[in-house]
C-alpha cells in the first residue's frame, strides 16, 4: 500500500530541491480530452541527479510517482485521478540538447526536450530526426519514448523505439542506469533499453536519450489522391513502393468525414477538392539528389488512374502547397476535439484486413445507433484512428450511455482480426482493463514479473499499464 504525500514529506523534498522546482499544479493535473483530473505535488527537477534524489526519497517513504512529460498523452498515463496523493515529476526543466554527433548521425538530449527542438537541432547540422506527429511542438522526448510513439513516418523510419540507441534512466530505488550508448551494435546481454521504451514510466524515469538521426532527403514531394476505396488505397500503397522505392515517407488514409468536420467547425484550412471524397490518401516522398518528386508523383498518379485505383488528385507544386496539404491532415485531430467523440480508438490491424475492418465496423455500429465515423490514420503501418461521433445536432453527452458498447464493438473487431487495441498511444490508465481483457495471459504474466522485479514497491506510475499488484 502506497503512502500519500504529507506536509512532512513535502518539507523533505523542499530540502532536496530548489524553490524553482516546485510548480503550480494546475497545468499538470489535466489531460487533453478532459475526462480526468489528477492530483499530486508537482516537482520539476533540473538534472538527473535531482530526479534520482526525489525518486530515492519517494522509495524510502513509499510515495507514488507519476512521471509527466509533455502532457499530450491521450490515455491518461500522466494523470492519477485517485488513490494516495503522489508526486507528479515533471521533466520540463530538463530540456537540453546535450551533444550532437553529425558524423555518427546521433543526438543526445535530456528527456524533457521538446520534439520540435530536437528536430531543429538535427536540421542545424543537416540531419533529420524523423519522428513527427501533430503534438511535436509540446510533446517531449521522454514521454514519446515511454509510449513508443509512432506518428506519420513509421512506414519509413519506424516507431520511437527504432530511433533510439541508448537511454539514461532513474530506477525506482533512485539509482541511475547509465545506458546512453551511441553504439548500433552491442550484444552484451539483455537489451534493457527496450524494457523502458513503451513502459510508460512504470519501470523507471527516462532522463536522457541517444537518438538516431538520418540524412535529410534532398527533395520532398506531397500529393493527395482520391481513391475508390480502402482496398484501392492499399493497392496504391503497393504501387507507390514500386514507383518511388523506399522514398515513400508517409502514406495517410483520409476519410471524408474528416474533411466534413473541418468544414463544420474548423480549423480553417484550404480544401484540395470541390467535392468531399469518401476516401483519399496523403502521400509524402523524400528523395535523393537528382530525383524529381513532382515527376515521381505524376507517374504514380498516371499509373494509378490506369489501374483504376485513383479518380482525382492534387500534387503540391511548391513548399507552400506542400505545407497546405499537410495542414489538412494535422488539423483533423483538432476538428475531432471540437466535435467531441463518443469514443475514440487507436487500433492497428494487419494491412490486408483493413478494408474488412472498416466495412464490418461501420455495419456493427449502425446496428447500435446513428453515428458519424471519422476513420483516418497511418495506412502504411496499419494504424487507424477510428473515432465515433454523434450525429449532427447531438453531443457526446447524449451518447455517453453507449460509449462502452461502441468501444467494445471496435476493440472486439480489431482483436478478432489479430490487431491491437493500442497502436501508438499506449495503455495509460484508460486501457488497463482492455489490456487485461485482450492481452495474451502469458505476456501479462511476464509483464507482471518484470514490474515486480524492477519496481517491487509499485511506486512508479501506479495504476498505469498494469493494475496494482493483487488487484
């Protein structure tokens, strides 16, 4: 049983940390969807050593710790709404880029570094840090690694896990694992790095990371193409691989409902077509010097039309037009937020069954009630954001009684089709029961063994990913 933060324990921490480390709790006790309000004493250490001192004190007192990175997570991993009052440990005062090694294609930074700042530091040495997502202006590296974030470039560069070489981690007893290796080959036992990536702060606190950089593509190109169906979109993805090779960086499926939401509530963006297509794809290329993205995309469009996959399209003719096309994709989540979903889902299924999932999901939900479905996402890696909304004139409050039924329909179908109920956002607290319900029992047993071995007191992010021991 954990102990709450007491006045005496707070006084102990104030003897460890400077006054600047103690934060107004309000910004740290909410999450983007507004479903939970957290609690806790918020502290923001400025160094790994200060993090270690706080964790050691919490371990000795049996006080829980909720790591807080950028606060952009959508599954409640950064919020502890009930239980003994914890310490909320923010990383926002640990935001240094520690070193850049252009010849090695490596950047080392604090875990509190904002993703956009890492991207800029890589750009300054003519390199690319390829992790990219809508919240990159506020999401921080520690949280992105702790959730193994994906984003739009997974097709080419992989998840956050694939873009990390080494970690520095404060363990639950306050000791520091110095694992900031810049090596690409190191077969000296267990790969401990992969224990902490995706663990959502339940095994320790990531305080630093050695990240992989990549050469910056010399030429970039973007197009939106209207496809006849999700099945045609998959065929177009295969065709894009033939035409552009490994130059395809992103391949995003866009459902027509997303365009309608943008027109209904904003944000204001310029639409690429006069009539809203039922399905379209956003394609992004990154090519080497001497290759012409416009020519490649034109060839792809012509071949796709001939193959009866594509009926219309817009190819960006300038960087401004390219940004405008991407703005559509990046604005859809904000439009979703303004409408207010009954239930949102971050699922993945094998690529070949995506059309079946979309068709069967629509039919099953129609039998439950009248809904609007905004299905979009990273088609190249099988990750769909499958979000269900009330009909026009209704609010999500009108359908709150059906929320669990909607979620069950979507998750049951994803599981039946050998998919995942959490593709890139993690488990947090929102999906703890889902993991217990759909997860392989042997996997869950091994996860519990790892948790108990590394965090026997259960002080690290209590209630996230796994239920408390004995529950």
